[in-house]
C-alpha cells in the first residue's frame, strides 16, 4: 500500500463563466466539485495506475464530508476528522479563453490535540506502507517543522518517503533527509537561491534530500540522485491545462519506485503521466491512451555533474 | 406567524482578498458563510424585529445542511429536503476598495415530485400564516408561473402576500393579484417598459398588483396603493453596502402590515430599515441604533396621481 498525506485537503470547485469581470455579478454556467489537495490528487493517479493507495490527513465540516463522500472507492480513506471545516478552492474559468482565476481558502485551524492524534495514526499507517508521499501546504495550527517529523518517522520505519511542498516546510523537511523531493523550478529556486536547475538540484541534495527531481514545466524533469543524474524530456511541447501535472509526476515517481524500476524508467513514467495530464480535458485527470503512447517516446539522457 | 418562501436558498460565501486580479491565484484572507436567498434574509430581519417567522423553500446536499444548521434559532425551519444541492453564491470583496465581484451558482434541479410536495406543504403553512413573502429567483425545474400559483393559494386562504422577484416570474405573479410587490427601479422598468417610476408603479397596479412599493435606491421608496400614493425619503444620502437593503425594506413593509400600521408608517419603517442595512458593517445586517434613530427622520409625502 502507498500512503499519501494531505494535511490541507480541499474541496476543489470549478466555475465556468463567459468572462470574469471584476466588480460585476456573474451567473455560473457550469459547476463541478471534487476532492482536492495534492496528496489526494497523487492518490487518484496511483489508483488509476492500479496501485493500492490510502489517503490520510484531515477532513472536517460540511466540506470535509463531501471530500470523503466523493473519494473514489479505489482509494482507502484514513482521513482524520477535525473540528474545523476543510477549505474550498474556487477556480473560475473564462470559457472564452480558458484562463483561470484561483481563490484559495487558508484551511481550518488544527488544534494541538488533532495534530497529536494525526501523528499517532500516521505511525500506524506507515508501518503498513510500501512508500509515503507528503504533499502540499500546511493548514493553520500545524507546526512548520511538521514534514520534517513525518519524514523522520517514515525513515525510522524503513519506508521510502517523497516530500512535495514549498517554502519553509520544504526547507525543514529536506533537512530530515527524505528519499525524494519533487520541487518545481520556483520552489527549487526558493529553497536553494539558485535559478540554474542543474546547480540547484545538486544543492538540494547537499541540504539533505537523497534524490531531487525538479520539474521544468513543458521541458520535462531533471533528476539528481546517488545513482546518477538524468534529464527526461517529452517528444514535443505539450499544450493544455497544467493543473495537476506535478501531482501526476509525483505519482509516476512513487509507483515506479515501489515497482523497483530503475531511475530512467521512473523518470519516463513521470514525464509521460505529467504530459498526459496536461492533455486531459478535465484538470487533474490524465489521458490514458496518450500516457501509454508517450511512455515509449520520452527521451532520458544522462547529465554530467555540475561544476 | 409570517411565512417567507425561498425556493432558491443559498449558502452565501464572502471572500476577502486584497485585490481581485483575473487569471491569477489569490489567497483568501478572510472567509464568512451564512444562509442566504432573499426570503431567508427577510426572515432574519423579521426575527430581529421580534416577529415569529417561518422559512420554507428547498434545501439539499451538503450546502443545504449548512444552511439549515446555520439558521438562527429564532427562525422556524420548514425547508423541504431535495435531492440536488443548494447553490452557493461567492462574493469576492477587494479589501482595498470594498468593490465586490459576485459569482452565483444556478441552483439545484427541482424534480416535479419535489415541486408537488412543496405546494402541498405550502398550503398547510399558509393556513397558519398572518402574511406570506415570496422571494427571489426560481431554481431550475420550477415552472415560471410558480409564484402566480403561490399568490393565488395565499389569496384563497385570505392571507396577505408580498411578491419580490423579477423578470417573467414577476410578470406572471403580478397577474395573480398579489397584495404587494416590491420591485427596484430596474425590475419595475422591465415589468412595465417605463423608466419613469411614478408612471411605472401605476402601470404595475393596472397589471394586477394591489399595491406597488418601488425602491429608488438612496432616494427611498415610492408607493402606489388603493389608499393613496406616497414617497418616503431618508434624511440624508446614506453611504455603505446596499446588499440586503431591499430585503430589509420587504421585512419592514411586511412587519408593519401585520401590525396593522397605516401606509405612511409602513413606508417609514421600510426606508429606515433599508438605510440602517446600508450602514451596517456586515452585509445584510441592519444597524439597530441607526434604525431607531432614522425612524423619526423619514419624510413621507403624498404624491399626486400621475397623468
């Protein structure tokens, strides 16, 4: 079983309007809602790849109930109830252009008792896991060093752990020596101070991450690991909606790790899934035929070590 | 007991962001949510004025549960459960300027069986009511002549009925001879084709409404009734948030009608409540000291009959 952790789950709402005009009223022409938060998105892709997956984190209030009710049957639900209400995110899509305006609630205040209860539950879940993914932002009340503690617990249990977050929680988490971090270019630059991805991935390893896979958007991924350095690139520039592409890449890396595949195959899977997510009509889903087709057309090359 | 009908109840969500910039991501700095829809707003003001009030209409889904849970204890809940989910409205307030961008979901699809069940429940509720207010838009599935039928049922039971809606539901409802309609200037112009309020209120009476009270925004109200014609004006131009001012005016008219007050007193109360709502810091609430002070300072004058 793969465990994904989403401390700040969300009810992701998408509104379609012809054009968003500030300071006017809009009739929403189409509304969809579904469970969100990075770890839940990663879990959805892992389940679609045929992996047994369990989600944990927090869910509360009416929005939390909807998140739990709407979880696919193929995903195990180990979310902990909390007194606060799970946040909503609202994506307003202009139907004329496809441009999106995003409104993100901060999330519920987690009490010290809730955070303690989570850490206990997490230890039990990790004991049964083949791998763990720690994903996304921290809700108010959870200490900034939370991921560092969760990384250490996974490592103590001998379970590989992927960390996908940003800012100070990433900085502290990296120092706890996770098996893998998967920053995008901005997150990597914020962590290392370097805008040169090759140098920055190397630097992130020196800060503690055992492997660093940085997403370069449409240009694919670069990886710095103990076994070598690679660059993985899709065959053509992919156009579409990049929402969820990073979560699909994380699911690709984690599934291939659990299956014992070598690094080049892990990276090819991550890039193919990521590109197939950009191509999918629904944000966050992946286009399966495109994924299967792309998988044979990802270029993975060895990179020389940076100076 | 005063009965207010809200067929398209809502969970009204307010987000505060520094400035809304289309096609970017925003962290919401403050979020509030409360039950909404015009009839619920009218009921809240009636309850604050000390009247016994019951709300009916539809509520469904997780959002409908929140609407029911958050109804003040002072309001009787006779909302009918439906299979669809109660709509949300999202008001995004720019904290720098106070400007508001509104996103309104259309509402759940009401099935023919749900609409039949409502009409039966409504007849029972009307039998116990001193007055009825029919408020707001119709959700999908409810026939456009719905309010006309509900007006006729109230009249058959000898219960005074106020209709506060717009467009075709207003046009059809007016023809069923409600005791009172309370359009704003735009709604009145749409109904009658006239942008001259004095003429238009007269015309709305000819179309069937027994009394017409038109809101002229900061300039107060004008009324055309069987007993005479009046204009009611606040002492000064009131600055603030006009959200809910029309619902407060409806509550003022209805409460004063039930109390048997003469028309000038009804209009003074409606204008004072409406102005005190514009002055309140929270949209839709009214400032009670301001209301009590304003009540003695509303000018009500008799209007000559239009040519």
